[in-house]
C-alpha cells in the first residue's frame, strides 16, 4: 500500500485537557417552572374541576352580594389566565364565554336597579383578550414541544437505522473476512495434524496456518480500530486522521494546519463523529472513485473546525445516486447529530469533495 504523505506545520497552540462534565439536573428558572407546572397538567381533570368550582363559587357569592364585585371578578380573571396557561385555547374560550355572560348579567342587573352595584365593564374586553392571548401562546408552546419531540424521535430512529446498518456491515465483514480466514486456518491445521501427511507437506501446512492466523489477527485489529478509533482521546482528531491515512486503501495527502493540530481541538465524542465521516469518505475514494490519491485537509475557520476530503476520480450524480451504497446517509446523520454543516460536491468525471464544518465548544477554543 502506498505510504501517505501529509504536511503538518509546527504546533504553536497550547493544549488543554477537556473533560466532559457529568450531566446534572437543570436548575434554571424555566426548568423549575416546567417541573412545577407538570404536576397540575398531569392531573388535568382534577385541576380543571378545581378551577371551575372556584369560578362558580366566586360568581355565586358575588351574585349573593357576599362582597364587592370588583375584587372577586378580578380573581375570576386570574383563574381564567391560569387555566389558559395550563390547558390552552379550546377549553378556556368556553369558560371566557360563560364568565362574560355572568359579568354582563351582573352589570345589567345593577343598571336596572335590581339591588346589585353597578359594575364597570370597560376593562373586561382587554382582560378577556389577555386570557385569549395567553391561551394561544400556551397552545403554540405545546405545538412547538410536540414538533421538536417529533424531530428528536425521527433523529433517534434514523440514528438507530444507521447503527443497524453499521452492525450489518461489520457482521458481513466478519463473516466474509475473519470468518473465512479462520475456516481456512482450521483446514490447514487439520491437514498438518493428519498422520498420513508427509513431513514436508505438514511443514508447509503449518507455515500456511501461521500466515492465516496472522491475517486473522490483522483483520480483527482493523475491524476493532474501525469500531473505535485507537486512542482518539489521547491522539486527538489530527492524530487519528494521521493513523487513518496509513491504512485508507489509497494514497492520502494529509494537510493539518497548526491551529488544528491539537488534542483538545474537539471533544472526544465529536472527534469520533468527524473521524467517521472522514473514514467513510476515504473508503468511498478507495472503493468507488477510481482515483489512487485523496486530499485530506484539517483546519480551523474562526470558531469552527473544517475537514475536507477530495479526490479527482470518477465522481457521480448526486441527484441520481441514492447514496446508500456510498454511506452518504450515515455521514449526513453524523453531521446532523453534531449540528455540523456537511457539503458533498460531485459530478460525473469531476471528482468528489466532502466538507464538514463543526462548531467548537467555547471551552476548547484556544
């Protein structure tokens, strides 16, 4: 296999260890409010019944002239706003209509001199409008939560599909690679163990078994490294790409800019995902492009890390290619999980370029 070439200028960026912090429960005011509000919403029927009973009781006592009307009706308004915030528009608009009838009836009775105090109605349309707006905002918040929950579920499903595809691929490679090599090894050992086999043939079979065992060891090591890049936490993304370039299946010209030649360039989890994208892109160069050389560049642009993998091979039509055989969906899913930008440029006869831009966490920036 051709030896890779890479250009790396002297490192002049200080490195710092990046230890992920343990996840802790959120204690922000919004998170605390969400947890507090989840209790009455979880018991929605009981909560709505309690609010309804309070509104009915306050209205009856007001008509019974147990107190001045202004304060209790304002309390009713507060209860309507609470209901709007917790349960949204559909149920709240019905209650607003019923309370409006009660307030208008009280005001009309006072105007007709039926023994009720006259109640000023000018501020109530604004109050009801506020309750309606709160209800609509609550519905919008709930719809947004469901939308993002759906997006998260879709992303999780796609991630599981990608993981299953990777498992099937590795299972196939284990069967076709290591499995076949071990089968041949067993046959060679059986032949060498046969007492009727001439000594010269035994020696030849034994030597063949050693070669097969060595090949199986190399294939196993290669699969293990592809499952988890060796020591990426210690080597960093740049070191892992150097290691990858030595066994990519084609000649690799690797350029690492000095700002990117740092162990703390990205957190280890993000570095693994970027490494996987580079690994898949180089595998496509070796298997499909027809090119014998790939250009890989790792650099930093502002607060983002940039990885480019390019070849001058056959290229392909992005619109016509489904991409399943090229691993494109997997690369896109990995980029999406990182919140990264993935650009794939290709045309028949014009080569292919894969570009990844991933934002660096503030704690890893030099």
